C-alpha cells in the first residue's frame, strides 16, 4: 500500500468520522491495482464481489442499452470516489453498470468478504461507513457548478429562490462551458441562445429524441432520468450554471440518451447545434475554446454527496427503485 496518500483519502465523505485506528484497519484490507485507459473494471451482470476507491485517475460509468447499441456514459468518477459499493446497501448480487478507466488510474480494491470480516471485528467502523454510504448514494449528482476552486457540489433542491435571478449574460459568464471566452465571443454565443422557461415537472428533453441542441440552466433545477425496467431512474440533479445535452457534441450521439425534467420552475438557454456549428465555423477560436471546455465538463461529471439533499433524493428514489 505504499505511495497512497492516506491523509488525503481520510478526508473523503465515505470515511467521515472514522478514528485513526479504524482508518488503519480499513486500509489494511485494501489491495492496490493499476489500470490503463479503456481497461474494464466492472461489467454489468457480473458477480458483485468487491468495491473500489479511486486513489488516482478517472473512471467512466456506462449503462448498457442493448445488443448493438453503444453503452450510455452517465458519469465520470475521480480521485477519492467509490465504485461498486452499492451491494453493501442493497441486495444487488450482480453489477448494475459498466465501469472503465478513462485515464491511467490507481484503485484500491476492497473484497466484500474481507470487508464483512472487518465489520464483524469493528462494528462501529461498519456503522459509520454504512451511514456515510447512505448519504452518498442518496445525494449523487453530476457536479459541475463553477466555484473558485473549480467545480463544486450542487445547492439543495429546497433552497429558497428569493434572491434576484441571474441574468442570461451573467449565467453564461459563470458557466464552465464558456470559460475563457472574450466579451465579444461570449456576446456572439449569447446571440444564438433561445430563452426557455420550464415549469416544475415539465419534460425538457426525451431519451431517443434527436440531439439537436444543448441547454444552460440560468435559474432553477432539473433532474436527469434514465428509463430502466419500465421506470424512470433519477441519476443526476442539475442547477444554475450547469449544462445538459452537450454530450452529443463530445460523443457524436444523434439521439438523446436520457430524459431531463424540470423539478422546479427553471429558466434556461437553448443553443441549437446548427447555429453553434455555423458560429464556430465563422469564429474558429470560439470552437477551439468550447471544445476544450466541453472536454473538461465531460471529465468532471461525477457522483458526489450533498448531505442536505439526502432526504429529497431518498424520497424520490423510493418510487423509482434504488439507484
């Protein structure tokens, strides 16, 4: 277990509240593994016998869509995050998604059998870890809101909406996807934007419909849902400053891969791909900057825990099945 920064890992939400002795015991059962880009880590339908903690690198989570249909990328997981831990909370004997390495990655592997023995020897450790996992699973979102330190967690869905609403221009200036644009470049992008207001529970995009535009949320919240087993599974909560629908530009997807529904009244900007393509052909520097930003947005897609969203997500997931 050399060359792993346990001090940094000990600050993770999954390990919150563990004593130094419990931390030592926890990492004693871990084994270190290295992966190259594209290497498979977990496969849908395989026996669930371990979970991983990402020590370094990026992983991509994908949902299979059936024979002959490319798997849908739904998230990227980075350093300090977990994959494969769901069976510790729910009765899932088989994997529910594919996970591959999106970059060179170092993972810490925890076999379920070893963890069960650890839990028997350290029941307080197990109680803390399970409680932390419950919070993480309940509040998983894609977290790409720009902050001073990069990207940060979403605010709670219940947050008051009494503050003055952000202007379209200010929302674009703050969005990661438009980072680095000069004032005239931002103005050119704003010129192709179509303002759109959605009411709570109003569908915005549907899985399978043509992917012909992307959206920026100026104000309000939306939920990303993927149909599974006849039900809509919520997989992400998006808020002000975040975008959706842009992955079609990254992965060249002709159709939407998920539903997006407003969960509060939401003010959005819609950017048609046709207008976007014409603009970037006329102003190649905008295209270069946006391609770089799109790559960063895609790479920062992650599942993170927002503690004060736990109850809301648990309530929603109870009617749609466990995530």
